[in-house]
């Protein structure tokens, strides 16, 4: 009896501490950004919705903050994708590696222009420097191209042809983030999305008048005499 009385007088065990929230990594943020990128390209999200969610992605500190941003969207590879149609650009194998190109300017300048093939993703970083990306003569190997721009006391400028779709979403803190959005008449025209974060700096994306992306398939056929 004494043992039973003693057991009843024991205070209840303290609750187990809650597991700490798992911190989000850059790979976690990129995964969510990729899902949002596909969603805006497929028309599941508007440009405004995409911009709002992308901004939340790069502000998120934990995985729990990221998941609600894509709860209403299909997982990568989980839904049927539309069949590719003939496009006004030079398509590449979608299974090819998609390594990002990095353009960095620290107390310096970095320029990418002329006839070059832009990949699916480009990262631009300017710290007391200047990055210039000119896509007016670039070869688009895919319909969707994403440029992630960061400017700290620096400048990032992107110039695109007039006949593509240009969208963007970002933040300027004591700085400037400006994207002149475009909607191409051709539904298969390349889409360029600018994600940016500027602190005491400038990020700007605009069309370059008089510059238009060419039908590369037609050029190739003409060159080969077909």
C-alpha cells in the first residue's frame, strides 16, 4: 500500500520537448522554386502569384515554411506534361545536365552577350560591381529560362529580345528591382523569369528595342539548303 501511495504522489513526467523546426537549405529552396517555375510556365500560376510565392521561398527559414507554397501544385513528374510543340528556338535534350552558369562581379564587372547558348538557370551576383546579361542574340535551348539576380551595392542589368515573355519577382531594400514585363504573342516563345534581391543596389530587366529572337530552325534549314 505504501508503494502504491508513493507512486500516486509522484509528479507527472514533464512533456517531451518539441523537435526543432528543420532549417531549409539552398537545395530545399531551389526545389520549391523549380516547382513554381514549372507551374507558371504551364499556366497554373499567374505572374503575380509566382512573384509572391518566389519572394516567400527566399524568405523562408524552415522546411515547414516552404511546403505550403506548393501544396496546391503537382509534384515534379507527378502530372502529365503537355507535348512539346514546334518552337521559335533551338531545343536541347531535356534530360541533359542543367548546371547553372554563375556570373559574379565583386568590385569589378562581368558581361555575357553576343551569340551564346543560355541554360535553364543563370545566377548573377554583384557586390560593389556590375553584371550585364544581354540575351538579344542568345540561343534559347529551352522554353523557360530563370535568372536569379542578387545585387549588394551593385548593379545587375538584363536585356532581352522584344518578342519573348519576360516576368519577374523580387525585392529591393534601399535599392531598385525593376522588370518590364512582356507577354509574347507566340505561345511557344521563350519565357525568361527574373528572381531578384537588391540591397542598396539595382536590378533591372528590359526589352531591347529592335531586337527579336530569330526562328533558328528556319535558319538552320536555309543554311543546309532544305
